[in-house]
C-alpha cells in the first residue's frame, strides 16, 4: 500500500519513491536511505548500482563515488577493488593506472613491476570476488547501537554497513582458506611489502624466526657430526 507523500511504492518514509521501504527521496529502487537511487540498498545518492554508500555509482558495493566497477573505496574507477582513483585495473592503491592514446596491448604490470604477459593473458584469482566494502545488515541482525546509529532501519528493514578499504581486506583475508591465500601469494611478481601497503595485510615471512630455527638445526647437526667423528677416532 502506498503512503501519502507522493510515493507510488510501499513503506516509504521519504518522498516521491516508486520503490519500496525507502527512507530517502526519489528512489525507484528498494531499501535506500539515500536519495535518487535506481539501485537497491544504497545509503549514498544517485546510484544505479546496489549496496553503495558512495554516490553516483553504476557498479556495486562501492564506498567511493562515480565508480562503474565494484568494491571500490576510491573514485571514478572502472576496475574493481581499488582504493585509488580513476583506475581501469583492479586492486590499485595508486591513481590513473592505465595509459592514454595507445593502439597496442601493453604488458601486465603487477606489484609495480612489468610482467612478461599481456593483460588479456591473465586473470586474478576468483576468490577476489568475495571482497566487499559494504554489507547489507538486515534488521533482525542489527545490534542496539546500529539501530541507534541508523534510525531509518525500520523503514529500510536494515542498513548498509560500510567498511574502510583495509578493514574490508582484513575481513576478506580472514574469510579465505589457506589454499585461497596461497593463490593470491602465487600472483606473478607478488611482493609482500607492496601487498601490505595496499591491503594492510602482512604476509611477509618472519625471517628472524626462520634464521634462528635454521641455526638451531645446524648446531644440532654439528654436535651430532662431532660425536660421530669422535667415535670413529676411538676417542669416546
């Protein structure tokens, strides 16, 4: 049943909505707390995509603005999972990671180093599709504090939770299996320092601990070898 605020949709507290359960205004989608959204579950404004806390996104799950790609905390990205701006590639913390006025296909650059492959010859691990910057929390799963912070939850029947870029990476990394983590570490040119700079995830091997363990093993082998040598000489 429509309400009296020029809404053709149902259960709206905002105005001029043709969608349902909107607390914002002028939405054709559903469960938006922002305004002028054609998509669903947006807390931002003028999104045609879904689950965006940013504005003017045609992609999904963006906390940044004007993205046609998905899972971006940066702005104006056509690629996915970028914290930087204006990237056509994926998982970049820098900006403008594509060239201008080129007629040939460039080699793929990964972890700040050129590979021997072209961009069309490699795809990132499929597990990266599970990376999310926003998550729709239904009303039934909201905490008391979340309800206080999002008073329109009873209209939208939930709220869109937004994670920072590195917080999202931490959630994503903890979700992965050991095999999926290894798939990421097997990406060509993988550099733990660069990966940490972009994602906040530290996958560097603890070289000091490894060194101490190797020294201990070597000392045990030397001791065993010396004992064997002494026996052979008849000293023991």
